C-alpha cells in the first residue's frame, strides 16, 4: 500500500486555531505523583493531580513548537507573543492558591532581546482579580513583568520557546523529598480561555486521510501528558478507523497507598488514580463519539518501585524478573492470588469507564508470560506462590537455552497451566462485571515466546489452555523478527501458532511495528508497511500499527489502495510462437549535456534497460492473426500486462541455454534471512526477475542443489530454514518478460496481410515491483 514519511506539510489542507487552544496543552511531573489534563470544551480544560511528597510540582505546558502531532496535523511554530493577550478564569482546590509563595506561577522560557537564553517567572496573582482560588486573569505579553511583586523585570515576548503554569500541593516545601502526611488531591480548572491580539491565531494542519483499513494502537504511558481530544483527532485524521488498542500501561494509571515502612505501593483494591480515571473517561467518550472502539489492554507488567515483592516473578536464584525499560518494570506472577485479584479489580474499573462512555467492552490481556532473564535465559517461575503450587521443591531450570529433561519440561507445562488459568479467570471476571457482552482478546509476542534459543519456552508461555476458542480473538506481534529480517522465524511462528492454538484467520489480529529509535525510521517503516500488506494478503482483517507516538514522530502516512476493477497483470503467456521473428530493442534513458567546449556530461536515469518488442513479423496466418486480435481484446489493449518469452534472452545460463543450479548469484546466508530475490547479471548490471518459469527454477547452497525452498511469486525464493551464515546461494531458471501492448489500437489491413506485409504489434516491458 502506498505510504510516505511526511516531515512537514506541503500544501495539504489546513485550518486555524486560537493560540492556547485547550486541546494542545500538556502536563509533566516527577514520579510518583500523577497528573492529567483534559479539554472540557472549546475554551476550557481541567487538570487533576495526586501529590505524595512535599516537593512535588506539576507543570501545565504550552509549547511554541508542536513536537507531538503528526507533521500533517501540527500547529505552526510562532515564538513571537508580542501584542498577544490571554484571558481566562482560574479555579482550583488542593493546590496552593494564587496569593501565597509558590502559588501558581507562569514560567516563560525563551531568549531576551539580545538572543541570550532566559527564563522569567510571572506570578499569576499579580495579574488576577477575584479570590485566590477563583479569579479572572489577564496576561498582556508585551507588558508582563517577572518577580514576586510589581514592578519587576519586563519579559521579552518576541522569542518564547514554551511556558508552563506550576501547580504544587498544599503543604509544599521546595526541594523536599519528604512524604506528605496524606495524599493530596488537587485540581485546577481554566475556563473562558480567550486569546486576542496581533498573533492570536495559529495555522494548523487539518488533513483527513481517507480510511485505509488499518487500525491504531496507543498506550497511556506514552500519552498521559496529552489531552484525549488531541489523540483522537490524530487517529481519525490519519485515516485509522474502528478498533483502537489502548494499553493502559504499567506506571501511570494506578492509585498509590502508603504502607508499612513508608513505602508507596499500588492500592490493592485496584483503584485508578483520579488523573487517570478522568483522562480515560474523556478518552473513551471522545473515541466513541468519533466512531472508534477502544480495546482496553491490561498486562502482567507493573512499575517495579510500586509493586509488592510477593507479587513478582523470580528466577531460581531469587533474581526478580525485570524488563529492559528504564526505570524497570516487574512481572506479576500468575500464581499470586493477590496479584491476580488486583488485575481483576483494575479490569473492573476500566470496564465501568468503557460502559459509562457508551463503548462496547473490548478487553485485551496483553502479553501475559513468565519472564525470562535476558542475560541468562533463566525462567522466572520460582516466586513463593509458584513454588508452593509446584509442590515445594520443583526442579531447577537454570536456563531455557540448555537441554531440558522430562521433569523440567513437566514443570514448564505446569507453569503454562497456571498462566492459562490466570488469563482465563481474568477474562471471565471481565465478562462477569460487564453489563452486556464482553469480547476478550489475548496478545502474545512470538519473538520471545517462540525464541529459537528456548525451544521449550512455549510450554510455559503459550499453553494449550489458550487454544481456540478460549479467547474471542488472538493477537500476534513479531516486530523484533520483522525489523531484523528474520523471515524464517516469523513464518515458522505463524505455522506453530496455527497448529498449536488453532485460531481461524478470521479470529486472528496482527500488530505491526514498532520504531523505537528515530534514526531507524527510514529503514523500518517500509518493512512495517509491507508487513501490513502481507497480513492483509493472509486474510487478517484487523491489523494494528504500533504505535501513535512513533507514527507522529516519524510522519508515517498510510494511504488507501486505489483498487481497480481490472487486474493490472494477467499471468498468461503471449499466445503465438515467435521463434526469432520478433524485433527487440533494449533502451535506456540518458541525459546528455554538451558544454561550450564540446565535451559531454552524461547521466544514466535508469539502472536497467527497458525492452521494446515488435511481434508483428511473427504473425504468419489468418488463424494466428485472429488469435492475436482476440488476445489484444482480452487484455483491453495496453490495460493489462502479460508474459512474453524473449526469443533472444530467456535463460539464466547464457541467453538461451539450459539453466543450472549455480548460474546466477542469489545471495549470501546470514543464519536469519530466508527470502531472496531472483536476478540475472549482465556484467555489473543487475536485472530483477519477477516472472520466472517456476518449473525451471533450480537452487543451490554452497554448490549443493537443494529442494528445501518455495517460490512465493514475483521471483522471491523462500528457504524452509534460513541458510547458514556465509553460505553461497545461487539459482538457475528460465523466465518471461512482463509486457503490455504499447498502443490502444491495433492496425491490421487484410489486403496488406494477404500480400505478405506484416502488421506492427509493439510491446513494451512493464517495470514490476518485486
């Protein structure tokens, strides 16, 4: 499907917004406090906070440069706020009021008139009228002064990068890490936002791409700082429709409680923190209004600092399971009843939010597994609850990379049953608390679960209890293998999952992505986009792009395929035997610039020749002429391509000799890649072969002919197993040329033909994407 990485807008549809539009503010804050911002109308927003330490501070941020939206949807960068006037009403509770030290302050970051970096601190109370918790504020940027009192230092409004309003709890002590006596819940509402003046409006991208059939995936840990309205606008604007996977994350949704020893841990009753609850209520409502169907995704992963030790997975030597993220997250043990009860309670709260917003209850159990220590291969199946369930003295598995005996395999099977039972219980709980029907989806990550280094890991992490119809839908992601080119592993995994779990294709989804680092965008997105097309060809109807922040960062823009009623290529051969009566003309495209001195500068525009033929001389009888006319009509003239055997060049061996298995280089094995493209070399020029004659293909590996391969079409050879690193791969084949008729009409004169004059029937080679 066509796509491109849009770095900036170039004439696409746009619109205007008022500067300080509530949808485009963000929040930021230090752990472990939580905060969120929600736009409540076109001119209002609400900020919710939960504070745990005396020194915690949240910032409500306006950026002059939009770095969060897709380039086709972003607002313009305008750092000059001169002659701009911002008015709004301020109401708050639980945070310090406007009139006290450290009360809400507008911090402005930019440069002074001389271009030097500078920050100014504007006390909002100096520009307020009303009470400290309910006031109207007017900020004339050309007249603003920083400082606790007035007069103060005049700010320079002509070069501002960003500004933020600080919110701190009652009981705030600057720089303190001491716990507050009790959690402080604070909020602020900014309403009646009005921006006037010379630079009050901003241009904004306002594309609305046609639906392209793909779906989106988001995560709260990636988007908690944005408003839900901003996310929904992006999803719809970029052409994504229907279901949206929304991973609730592992570190921002839960409420914290203070337990013995002064430790903050998740609330065991599964309560969501107020900021997350407000945010998700609005997100689900916005999504439902836009015609989207959010899928709540809850995993067995939890921010390690806030997870009870007894809930976590451990290896045989007591090493806790930790993901590679920083700061790390822990994995919840399926054997821990307390941990599983917590997940059920969390799930119930999200179900209530979905139903309150009018959404269908779609619930994904996201990547449930027993963790494996990445450096050692040790499975984390030895927490106290699991060990007790295993009988108290289970066999030790030091590494899944080592050969396992029957007792160790049986232990993994037992662990798999625990995992299966826990996921089934979680799904059953969701169904029980939903007022109507609930759909349960299970997501698994095949590069970890089916890692070839750990051939028995599937026993614990893809248990037979997951087999169809244990869940309504099975969702698969394999992006590590995809982006690393491990095609063999991907294909083997598809086959294993199909045979092992038995989900029909219509009940299977695919997750494609992701691009962690921006420097990989140019190389990874074409692969991800192709994987979406491949999944569609396999019959996968629901395909998700992971994830929105990376789509926006890299400008990934997927376009709908313009399906034509007619096929562009008919896989049929030209019907007449030509011998050597056809005329052939290889052509290149070259620009030649002649200098004043007569010297030339030549630039080859094509890397390969394009062939033209005239097959008219091969027509020898009226019967063959009738066959040609029928074939021309069936192809709709030049509308449909077809196969043509070049009488002068159709073999990998020389031009017309019998092909052998070592004729042409196919590639070099790397131990991972399984797909290679047929090609023919003409000295240094490489010709891609897309229409080989399948029965003639022969393949060799290090000189030995092999049959352990499949022709996937378009000249792609897929080996059953990846050829070993350094192996020389070669191929032999006969091939046809993809061509079309060059003209819309075929001029044939019966008298001229009877007199022996051959008609002109020009063909032209088609450039095909392999």
